């Protein structure tokens, strides 16, 4: 079992994500989390998935696409760190990725299918790592991480965005409702 990372294993920015993750096996939590996200978003119509609760905010499709992009970037970081690659990795600008991802032009079901596939690949990556790999460290975006911190960051990141969707997108008077 992958133990919960200490605050010294990730930057303070990620504390809220890591703290949000409930107790339990992190890989099981990643698996169950994707099911909950699919249940929340899977029934939305295409029109409802384009909803933005305010000017300049991402649509639900864009949030789903952002979850895909972030999962890929962080899993790649985990792979590099686990293999003791000493190369400092760059950051990525999430707003630019979303703007250039063209998620609103894609079917929501396709984006969600992609997220399910990317998550399955992340879980397979983590399950295939030897226990000592989780303590290895690397640098990305000028910050230091352990491999162990990354699955917790991914789970907490997903929980954060699901909470934002539930609060600001699906429970607002402007939103036309959850179901299609």
C-alpha cells in the first residue's frame, strides 16, 4: 500500500489536494473516484456540458479535458521520477492547455472515455512500481515531489474539480439541471 505523503514530499500549493483524499488505499480511491466522476457527468447533455457559471470560467467539458491533461502530465512526472531521471521537468500552463484543447467541440462522452483510459493507465503505472520507487524524488515546474505524492495529488485534484462542478455548475439557478 502506498502511504500518505508527508508535507515535505510536495509543494504547499498541493496541501489542499492531499488533505482532501480520504483514508484508504490510494489506488482503490483513484479507481472509485473515476466511477463517481463518470456517474456525475455521464448523464449530462452536450448543451449542459457547455455551461459556464460565469464569464471566463471553463465549461464542464473543459474541466473534464483539464482532468485528462493533468492526469497525463503528472503520471509522466511520476514515471520520470520513479526511473530516477534527474532531469528537471517544465511546468505546464493549464489555461493555455484548456484553451487549445478544443474540448467544447468534442462529445462529452469522448472526453470522459479518455479520462477513464488515462486514469486506468495511471493506476497501471503505479501498480507496476516497486515499493522503493514511491520514495524517489524529482523536480517539475521548479518544485520537488516524491512519486508517492503524485497519486494523492491526482485524487485530490479530481475531488476538487468534482466539488467545483457540483457547487458552481450543477447547483446553480443558471444551470438547466443535471439530467439530460
